[in-house]
C-alpha cells in the first residue's frame, strides 16, 4: 500500500510539474501575442498618420518641377558626401585627448582614410599654449551635453539695467546686459538711416524645424528607445526626436520650453512621457512632465507644474495595469518619488527617496504596484498599498556595496538584474530584496547599461572599458563581446532591436547601430558638451560647429550627415570660413553661379577656416583636408569672436 501511495504521489508531482510548464509556456505565448498586438496597433496608427499627411499635402503643396530637379541634381553631384552613416575608422584615438606641454608638436598628418566621413584627433600645434581658462557656457537654448548653441559668459556686475541707445554718427547700438555694456554695429549701408525707435511688423514667414543634430548622452540615462514604427526616439536640448532609420528622416515633439532630462515609453508603445528641467522664466520655465502621442505628436497631459522643484530626473510607466500609473523622481534635495494617475492628472502619493542622486526608476513587469529605484548609495524596493509607498532597502550581505547602482533591467520571470560601479552584475529574485547571484568582473569599470536581447541573452555595456558583453540565460559570460571605438566613448544606454541588432547610445553624444558580430556604425552624431561656435560656408551647403569638447565638425545640410571631424584638444569658442571673394571673376568658363552651391565637395576658392579657443589661441585649418595650417597665441583671455575682413582677408579677432 505504501508503494502504491508513493507511486501516486510521484505521478501527481510529475503531473503538477507538467502543468506548471504548460502554464509558463502559455503565459509566454500570451506575452508574445500581446507584444505583437502592440506592434500592429502602433504600425496601424503610423500608417493612418502618413495617409493623413498625404491627404493634407495633396493640393496644398506642390513643389515646382524646377526646384525638385535642381535638388535632385545637387544631391547626385554631391560625390564627396556620404550616402549613409560611415563608422569611425578603426584605430583612432579617443575624442578627448589630454593637452600636451608647450614644447610638444603636432604629429605629421597621416594620409586620409578611404572612409568618406573622416574623423581625427589633433594635438596642440607647437606654439606656446598656457593652460586654458575654463569657459563655462551661458545657455541660449540648451545646456551641457545637449549640443545646443551657447556663448561663454564674461564677467558681469549686478547693477541695474539701462535703456539701449543708438549712436547715429558711429552707427552703434549700445545696450546693457546685467550691467555690462554691449555694442552692436549696424551695417554700413543702413547705419545713417537706421531708426532705432521704429516698430517693425512681425514677419509673415514662420520657421519650421527641419533637422536636429546630436543626442544628449553625457549626463542622461535610459533615453533611447525603439518604437514599433521603426523610429528611434531620443532627446536633445528641449526637443524629442523621432528618427526613422530606413528613411533617414526626423519628426519632432516641441512641447517643452527647456532642457529635457528623461523620457519613458508607455506599454502601448505609442504614448510617451518626457520630463524637463527648470528654466529661466518663473512661470513658463517650471519643471514638469508632458505626456503625448508619438504618432500625432499631440500633448495629452501636463503633470507637476508648480509641484516639482529643480528637474524631473527619471520616469516610468506601470506595466501590470496597462500603464495607468506614472512614477516620477524629482531632482530636489531629497529626490522625492511620486506616483501619478496620469490620465486624471492626479497625484496618488509621494515620499522622499534619498539625499543622494537617484538615476532610474522602473516598475516590475509582473507584480502590481511594485517598483525599484537606484542611484548613488541607493537601491530601494517600493510597494504601493493604495495610499502609501513602503520601502525596503536592498541588502548586499557578504558582497561589497557599490557606490553607484548604475543600471537595472527586469528578466521575464520578474527577477531584477542590476549593474554597478564596481563592474558587478547582481541578480535579485522576484519579491525579495536579497542577492541570489553575483557575476563579478564583467567589466573593468562601471556597468552603464543592461538589456535582454530577443533570444534571451543578457547584454551589458561598460563605461570605462567601452565594451559590450553577452551573457547566457544563467548570467555567465559567453565570451562574445565587442569593444566600441574610443571616439564614440563609453556606452550610455542599450536597446535590443529586431533580430540581433543593438542600438547603443554613448556618452560622447552618438547613437550607434550594429551587433556583436559586426562593427557598429553611427546613426546620430553630435557634440558631447555645449557648442559655442557656428559658421556657415559662404558657397556650399556645409556648416561648421565646435565647442567645449574641442571637436570641430563639418556638416552637410543636404544629406544631414557629418562630413569630417577634428579634435583640437582645447575648447573652441568661435569660428569662421574664409570669405568667398576669390570666386568673383575666377570661375571656370563653363561654370554657372549654381555650381559652387550644388557641388557636394568644398570648392578650392574657400580653402581655409579659422577658430578661436578659450586659451586665447586662433587656429587656421584646411577646410577640405581638415589639417592645421597655422596657429597663433593671441592673449591669455578667450577669443570671443573671429572673422575675416571682406577686403584682402586679414583675420580679425
């Protein structure tokens, strides 16, 4: 009888195990089907948007045949322009090179690589170069890491403002900013007749944003996502960019009025939440969260006006209830966490998290009202009981507690996976605040990003070592890894795309595409810090940018791609191209006035450009070969402006 009972128990156990496996399989199937339905909904919404755009544009906008033909011819003749994103040449050095001593000289220029996009780092040329003074930027439309145009501040007093005056004899408009006198000279042809008191009509023309260059990766996290429509969504300055990889096109959400610091995607893959920092205006510049539709770009809700203090640090939608709740971390002194029923703009609860920075928050995909926050000396498990948030600290026990918990991701079974500043991956089982497994030494420095690939592998991105490492289902390294070129910098965020594709955001302001078997190529490139210098080419469709990171970028405004890059190892404040006077009367017999503009390359009539640096030096570069031709130390102060005179072309600083 006992043997019969044991056999029956064994059968029941086997049947129970089989039932559990079937339930787990059905749950996975249900999850996969839900994801497919979400993708179909998103794709259908995008199709409807495109149909609406086509119907709206039909009959209201018909570009002339001549304009279209001219643009097509222009693009076809742009032989030197890259037709697609070209990776940084192998073997290049890091984008930020240390300044060399005054006795050092520039190494001989190497031959240009066959790549159409040429990127290079140049050390200081052999001229006396005192240590450059710091030149923190005065924001005009953005902040650090956003790639926005800004001007280095100068000393100013706190005296009261005075009314501007116009000196007709001198053609000079004198105004005051924070007590400092600023002079603006009127053009010679209008100086004598210029009426400063005249009120001009508002122009009828309206500007429309066409393209945004750059990505804010230096000081923001979890800010790149891939939508089912094939668009990569990210932000820079006060703009959320939706970039279509296949079409090389952009759409923009322009609801914010100051720098965006975080973004989150709703489980429906259509609704987006984005949070901004506090601005200069007391009323309009208050930090808040905007929730909007990624298809129509229509704002749905605005949360937290007058509630948040400094900035919105991070966001997350709930998973188990269809994204009804939004978690918000306020970058105040105590980094308050609040939960919002966002469709009703109702705050459910709030509580303090930590006096140290909190860098990420995320809801559990399986447990209702359960979420986790991480940061400096901080890992907290939260549970919302309907009125209050209850907190449990993560317990590290025998393991060394890291200074920073830098990234986290939830596994399919609900386990939490974290990466920290020690280069260690910890596994926290579902429903507990204790470590079950530790993977030590995955990276030589901190782990900045974690993501699960479509085939179930865990992918980790390193900071110091710039490596992307693959781990198996048991979180053991598989030996498959890739090291990013140092030019792109450390990994900031990782997104798993279709198949084995990965999308990587870097701290240097680049977004890359690739996989662990092939080399990564750039989708988006830009400055890693504020840029202060902007110069348009006088003859072609090129323009130049540079700034605090020392990178000089030449862009093509037609292809919307980078032509070449040069690093000068010091902050660049201003720039200008050689004027186009050489083109007058020197053109070829069969040339037309359109030729210098439509040609994709840079004409020989405008061979050089000049930049001024924060250390008081100005440097002349070849605009085609981007090699340093000459350099001169002007003063100990930063060069605020540099320009060529229209006559005989001496450089003026």
